[in-house]
C-alpha cells in the first residue's frame, strides 16, 4: 500500500487537523460522563442521609431493639447464693446479643442493657390518700446510673430465719427516685406497707444523666404516674430499686416478674444500600423470642422496620420522579453527543473526501474516526468515573457503573455510524412530509411503539413499584423522552406543511431576504432533525421540572394540612374547659374547637347496627375552625344532625338512623382526612348530644386551633406553654402540640425533600445548558454551507442587516415550532406523571397530589429557555461570520 495512504499515516494527518474541535468533544464527553457517574452516587448519598434522618427522628426507646420476657431461675434454694450465680448467665446471654447480630445490623447495635422487675404489689403510706402500685426492680449496674441525694443505697435483705418474727421488724430497704418520693409524700425512713412485706426508704436518688435512653425504657424508675379514675382513690404507679441480693432472696416475686432489656441502635452508621438486608435481619431478630439460660425468654420489638419501609417508599418515589425528569436530560445529552460527533465528521468531510478520492477505503476512514473518537472519549471517561468514585464513595448497583461506561462508548459507536458514503459529500436536505429514507420510517415507528409500550406499562405497574433500591426500570423511566420524541417526530412530519405554504406566499413578493430565507429554511434547515427533537425534549423537560418544583411545595403543604387538621393541633391528656377558654383568649387565635372521641358506638340503619367512632364537637366552634366541613346546625324534627365519613356513607341504608337511642340525620360527608387520626367508619356530631348519647365522663383529648393570617410565631409557643402547664407531670411527655409550619419545616428539612427540589432544578438547568450546546453545534454544523451562501450574497451586495435577517429565517421557524410543541408537552407531562404514579410515599397525606402550575415560574423558565437558544444561535452565527467570503468560496464553488 502507498505509504501516504496507510492507516497510520492517515490517522496522524487526521489528528493534526482540527485540534480545537477535538478538544471540545473530549471535554464534553468527560464532563458528561463525570456527571452521569456522580448521579447514582448522589442518589445513594441522599437516600442514606434520608434513612439516617428518619431513624434519628424516631423515639429512641421505640427504635431500639427492646422487649420484655421472663428470667430463668437456675436454682430453687437461693439462700446465701450471690447474685452473680443467679443472674450471671442471663447477663452474659443478654450482653452478648449485640455481638451475635449479623452485619450490617450489628454495626449500629450498642451495649445491651437489662433489669428485672418483680410482680406488682399494692402499698400505702400512713396518712397518704394515694394507693400505691409498686414493683421492686433489680439492676446489676444500677449504682453507675444514679446518685443519691438523700440517704444511702439500700442494703442486702434476707428473710428473718425466725418464723415468729414480725415483718415490721425486718422491712425491705428500697431506693426511691426523688420525683417519686415527692409524688408519694415519702422521705428517707418512710415505711410503706406493701403486699410482700413492709418497705423502708433507705435513700432518694436522681439520674446521673437524664438524657440516657435508660430512663426512657425505665421511665417508672424515675417518675411516678398518678392515675385518677372517677369513684376511686388516686393511684400511683412506680418502681423502686432493691439491692441485687434482695432480689435473690425474693425468688417467687422476681421469677414471675418482668425482664426488660434493650439494645441501643445508632442510626448514623447505616447505609441505604443495606436497606433490604437490614429489614430481613431486623425481622428475623424480632420474629421469635430469643431463648435465655435456664428456660428464660426475651421477645424483642422495634419500629426499625417501619422506618425502613417508610424510607424505601419515599426514596423510591423520589427516584422515580427524578428518573422521569432526567430521562429527558439524557435525550438532550445523546443529541449533543450525536451533533458533536456529526460536527466533527462534517469538519473532517473535506479531508475524508479527499482521502477517499485518493484511494482510502470506507473501512479505513471509519477506523480513523473510531480511533479518534476513542482517544477523545475513553481516557477522559475513565478518569471521570474514577473521580466520581473518589468524590462520592457510595455503593451503587450494576446500573450505576453501566450508565457512565455506556455513555463513554456512545461517541465511538456514533463515529462509526456517521462515517457513511453520504456523509463524505454534500447533499441537499430538503424537508418534506414524505421521506424516501426507509430507515426514517422504521425509526419513527420504533420510537412511537416504545412510547406506547412504556406508557401502558407505566400506567399498569407504576415506576415506584418497579424500583429496586435507587434504580428504576429504564424503559418506564424513558417514558417522557419517548413521548417527547414521538411528538417531536410527528411535529417534524407536519412542520413542512405550513413552511411550504409560507414559501408560496413569499415567492409572490419581491423581498430577496424572505425569498432566499424561506428557500434556505426548506432546503438547508439550520437546525436538523436531531437538534429539533432536542429542542422539543429540552423545553418539555424544563417546563415539566418547573411545574414539578411547584407541585412539591404545594403537595407538602397539603400533606401538612391533612396531618394537623387546622393551623395548630393539640393532643393531650387534660384539656379542661378552662384551658380552652384561655387559648381562645390568646392574640391571633380566631377559633378553638375541642374534639371528644368515643369508639364503638352503635349506629343503626335499615340493615342493622354498626359500630362506629363518634367525634363530638361544638358545631359553632367547629364551623369557626373548619368552615369547609358540613354545618351540623341545630336538630331538626328531633333528629341530631351528623356528618359521616365516605366509607360510612357508602354503607348506610335507608334514612331511619339512630345513634344509640338518639335519632340522627345525615347532613353531609366529610373527607377521610378532615379530622386527624380518623379513618374507616366514623361520624361527627354536636357536643350537645353527649348526655343524650350517654357519652359523658371524659374531657376532650384533642383541640384544633385556627390562627389569624400572619399570626406571630410566638402564638404557637404560648399555646404550647398553656397546654403543658395544664398537664400533670406524668402526662407531660405524651402531650403533642403541632402546627402546619413546624410539620412543613420538618418535611422540608428532610434530605430527600431538598434532594428532590435541587435535582429538579439541576435537571432543568442542565437541560437548558445542553440545549444551548445542541443549538450551537447544529448552527456550527451548518455554518459551512451558510457561509458559502452568505459569501455569494455579500458579493452580490447584501447588507449585514439583511444577512442577519437571513439567519433568522433559517433558525426562527423550526425553533419557534419546537418551543411551542415542547411547552405543550411540558404542561401535559406533570398530569401524566401524577395520574400514573402514586407519589404519596414521598409527599405524605392520603390524597393523590395534583400538578401545581405557577404561571410566573413557567413564564420565566420558558423565557430563559428561549433566551438561551437565541444566545446560542447568535454566538454560533457570529463565529461563522468571521470568515471572509473568499475563504468560504474557494473550495467547491469554482
């Protein structure tokens, strides 16, 4: 072979030319692969942060692996036996549980803690009005957790060997918490008459560190609970410490008592990649009671699995939504790839054509372009993938590695495909409704068929259901880009019709710019099919992402409103009328309604009796706080007005209804989410019917509070202070005061929420930038032919202003058409997504979220998109006009 035509010589000559264009392609490929490699890792990072956040939000005592059981008693005669001989094997077994857990569950498991309580006994203190319900508690490490503020630690106790001895002569020494002693009215030396024998308070203690989870699990060892029941004396429930030797001396009481144990869980060490494994391990740990020595047993429980399921649902919904949005970005990205390689091939066209004319084969030319594409794409891509792994060292699935690798190979494949006999010569690209290229019809049919299949599967299965950790079904995720491509291809088919009609109108006139511009728009469109499709997809995704960002905020607001039920919700043990009046008098409070709930009340209709839940509320107060609910109003014809839940409304038969013995009439339905915490069969009735329904005797347990518009944040603090001040100490921890703003704030502070909002914004911004690149590449690819025409026209006397108008003729029709079609599709996609995907797993609430369109945000997004496209066109054409007419005419126009 002639040395000048050898493949190495061709490759060397080829690579020396157009270095800047090659460097641009290499930079584009490297940057894109880096982004695509980072995306799944970023998803995994957000998912892990969300898992840890949700675990941290859980009450530690409920998240810990905790449980109750019975202790095994190794020996029958325990007289004189040290505690280590009785409890040592049990202690070893429980403290060894964390180490026996499988990984990764074991990684977050702390040191196991346990204590033993005796059977409950009744006691009393002379002169005290309280009845005491006490349990004796034994903890081998108790002295490390408490400090005595009065008295001393109780000594070991043993039964008096003298059968004639009086119990009062040998009381059992106990340690009592300072709070418990205050509630009982006890002090050091106080004798408590107890069912198992008299107790004497040896010392009063307080916790060394109240923040330890120990005092959440052993609540009654720190605080006494006061229980008041109508018609009975008040009762105090508490537990008291005894020395471990004392527990050995009371085998009957402690062997039949309660063994409490727990394994603290540290949520900061778990990764979302282990979610499925963690779920299986936790379920296995809690499925059956764990055996303990000497026939003991311990049944563990935790809310860990509920948090895992909730997090998995949220992350799956987020991943699905972002995948649908990012699929359009991927379409624009592939278009930029194709155009960059196409521009590179066109830039090499003259050199390739010259080499072919001198005898180089098509295979040689393809090999040259493939080698060049490989040198441009693969080394930088390998570095980008390695950098992504170092920047975000998260574990990802096979798909996370496959996507950037496949993207790095795409330019090589495109280089091989685009080097064809037709690409070595210039041909007219007249647009028309019909096309002689069979491949185009096949491609369009395949794209349309894939869009239909993906849409049907998406509607049947849902994208969330197909999610696996942070991956989604690629075909279903590609639904938006397939739909956009199908619509875009259809628009390209129809686009020549109005353009040719415009051409016919223009030809009747005498405007040279319009004549040449309309002809150029048909014969040599500045933006080809690939760029036009990228424009349609790009603007559709920008509009879709903008609408979904607004939808996220609106859906979170709606979910928060459903959870709270009003501006503020109060749930507490004691909500007397005096407290309601105090809250109603606060500034910025416009309404307060007290809700009293009764379960299992019989509602009788023509089909018989049904057990329902009844919410009782003052109708006027309810109307002030929730005017959206049906007005109950006064009783009409002796029948009590009620509003029923949707499920109950569907089951009612006939109009002769009775609630208990009271005739009732249905005045309307209330939504399932109208009253917080209600579901199934329930109704709302006026509180004036409490006596008639024989439901009196308890104060309300929930308040709904309406605030004035623009209420000060301190109003919620004042409500909280008033409610907590009205609660007995033992019920302080159970009181809940929540408001919409705090619930919404917690939702927005979750990593997954900010991750979704930022992802949608980034997708929109990246799509915008890539579209600018696509337009610029398309304009650059058509610059050669445009410059020759412009060179001829400038020689013929066309002014620079006319040249700019000519360029506008080339770009404007296809750009305007693509933007119009893309905007329409962008408005339709949110309705499609919210209709076929159940996003409540992410947003919360019970009703399906609907698209929320912010006209200003959409207008800004579309305006920015149009401005970006215009800027890309102006920059590309300005660069093209730098060439002198002679340089553009010297080859091919002689």
